[in-house]
C-alpha cells in the first residue's frame, strides 16, 4: 500500500476486528471540551437518542437492513456533562507522552526509554512532574547518580506539570493531537507547549 497519500484527520479508524462500528469517535462536551473517545457504535447511540450531534464524519459508510449512514468522527453533546476534572496522574506513560517519546537529553526516540530523575533519588530528588523526564537508557547510564550539569548533559526542555488536564487520558489526548487526529478540536485545549 502506498504511504504517500496524506491521510485526512478524519480517516476512518477501525477497531481491531476491522468493523466500522468499532472505529474511534471523539466526544466533545456541549462546551466543545474533549470529553471522551468512544466507539462509532456508542456515538451513534448518543446521536439516535438525541443526546449528541454529529460534527464530523469519517467517510466510512454503515449499512444495515434499515438504514445507510456515514460513521461519525466527532460528536458533540447537546447538554453539558458535568464531571469533576480527573486527577492528572504521574505515570511512565504520561511522562513519555509529555516528552513526545523522546529522550530529553539526546532527543532520540529509537532507543528504549526509561524514567530519569533529574535530581537523583539518592540525592533526595522527588518523583514529580518537574523532576522526572523520559531518558534513553544510554543517557540514563551516562548520567548515573549525577545532576545533568555534573554529567555535562543538558535537558532539552524544563520539565513541568502539564497545565491542561484532559478528561481523556493524557497519553491518548497527546497521541491523537500529535497524529493530527481531531486536531482542530484538540489544539485549542493545549494551553501549554508540551
Ligand atoms: Zn538519550
């Protein structure tokens, strides 16, 4: 298959069994805030129950004996879903997602990554958003129990806690955003340069 064709941001995303109904749909709150990623099947249920409207279609056609319709890619709730903001958990996955799956010292993404404590734990460095970064195992070994400065290494960015807490998990949000999926709906919510 040719890879030269530029996929549309609303390219059908099929589930593992290849069914259009298992494709992914971005659900926005009435306020347009990204709320959830669900399946085409569940999104259509929201639409047929008049709980949500379709904002974007993904181009895939759903055939059933009674009806033929296009699968949605983005739906918006017709009422405001009130939900407490989730807690932004500091996990390996979230740190790797924040750091773009790149070593924060050498920038490489083709070497297995690990978590580096900028101020090493043995020197009372905290496990916090501002003290952990993605690091390739090579840089992590070179740095050892030293501060970056002592090891002659430099961080590409100052690590910090993401300013925006998405309802969708941070890795899902960032990977969809970086892949250009639902970009126009996700970008406005990215208030900091991750
Ligand atoms: Zn590295």
